[in-house]
C-alpha cells in the first residue's frame, strides 16, 4: 500500500482549489507578451495597493528579520470595529480564518451547510476537517436561507454564508440574515463571509459586528485582499465572541500574518481616499461592463461585489477564445455554472478590452 493511501479518505477525496490563471502562465502557454495580457479573473483591485500601504511595506522591510507582532493591527481593527482586542483573529488571508473555523468546529461525524454556487473554500475547509458537506440548492443563484435552515441537522456545527456571494454576486438583505441568525440553534456556528463588504453602497451596509453581542455563535470574516489591494500579501481577519476567538487562536499558526502584511494592512485601513477611489472606479466599471453585456445580448447576475457573472452558450469554449486574445476571466463550471463566466471589474481600458474580445468570442 502506498504512503498516499495512508491519508484519511476525506483528505484524498478533496479536489484542490483552482485559482485564476496567472498572467505569466498564459504568456507561456500562448506565447503572448506579459504586458499585452489583461487579467480580470481573481477579483483583484485594478488600482493596485494603497499608496500608504506601499510606503508602510517599504519601511517595514528594515525589520524583516524579526518575528511578527500582530498587536498593532489587532488594536487598530478592534478600535475601528468597536470590539475588544480578544475578539479579533488575524489570518493569512480570510481563507485562513475560514479554515480555522472548520478546524475548531468540524470533525468526522459533523456536517456544515452552505449554498450551491457559494465560495469553493467552504466545502474544502469542511472536507479537510473530516466533516460532511450539505450543499443547499440555490435560489436565483444565491442563498436560500429558509432551505439552509431546514437543512441543519443535529450533527451540523457550521453554516457558511457569503454576503455578497462569490462567484455570483448576490446580496442578502441584512434583515433576512439577522432573522436567520435568530432561527439557527445557538450551538451552530454561523460564518458570515464579508470579503466584498466594502463594495456595498453605504446605504446598504449594516454594522453586523454589533450582532455578535446577541449571537455569540456568529463569526464574521473580512479581508484586505479586495478593495484594499493587498491580495498578494495575504491578510484577513475574523471577528467573533471572545470565547470563539480564543478557540480560533488555539489552532492558528503563531506567525500566520507576516511583518509586511501587518504594516500594509495598518496603513491601508486608514487610507480613506484610496478606498473611496477604488469604490468609485468599481461603480463606474460595473456600469460599463453591464452596459456592454446588455449590448451583446448576454444575461448577467446582478452583482454587489467587484465582479459580474454572465451567461454564454458554452463557458469553456468562450473562455478559451478569450485566453487566445490575452484576456483572462474566471470560468466557473466548478461552481455548477458551466455556461457562465465571471469577470472582475477593471480599469476603463481593461473593461473595454474585455468587451471587445468577448464580442469576438461569441
């Protein structure tokens, strides 16, 4: 028997996460110049990182030989969110804290509930902990909270909710989310993934962190990878009750967020001008992409993130045609949407390049 066969069956059953194709990979495969390629596949900020964050990284390099001290970022987040410092858990991206939640609450003989077409990390994190996945059919491509509540079993210990949802962009009104929390058993952890929270119009935002006082089973996760432009530095966080945060910290790697990421995140948190510019660029770009899709006669799912998912006759074929033109988007057949593609909102010129290539690809 091989050494690989000694791994638990639930580990061997996992299909690895497939990220968006890197620019350099497409350049090698197609013989294209790197500078000619437009990548709109991974929901990255087209403005790059915050200028203040960049300056902070350059300064932090001087102390790179020291192990990280998370205190400053935890203190800044706690003050911003109005919680105690012992309620903040940092992660190597928000994916990390999602995995921590699974490791704390899931195990063989336990299950988690999530929506069809939801973020791929939810089943990955569940399976890596030995848990059973309960995927609930989507409603209009988004979460059906009533069906998700009905799917909770006595062995269910985690419910995953992405709001807005990736890759579909659906948004659940917060009143519905709060009603769901009121209906969920208190011994079931509800992970509310708010990676795209900053792209919501200000009028639609709610202080969900304040709900933790009434729902100690609520875990909120956020990231610096999206509007803050720090995807490559990998820094995210969870906000939870102090009791739950303590458990997450017990399984967290001690130095899971590096010095440069901590410095950048502290600076990015207060770069309000950059956040406003990123939000506005996304708003205008969303209008441009949606108008272009309508002109081409393509249906799209209304999005509250920094991306749009749209329907084509054959997702795989259209994606290959786009790649040959040096345009990278995200095929999402793995999410149960083989005839859809997801495109990240880019700069005006990048959006135009995508729409022109898409028209040729249809």
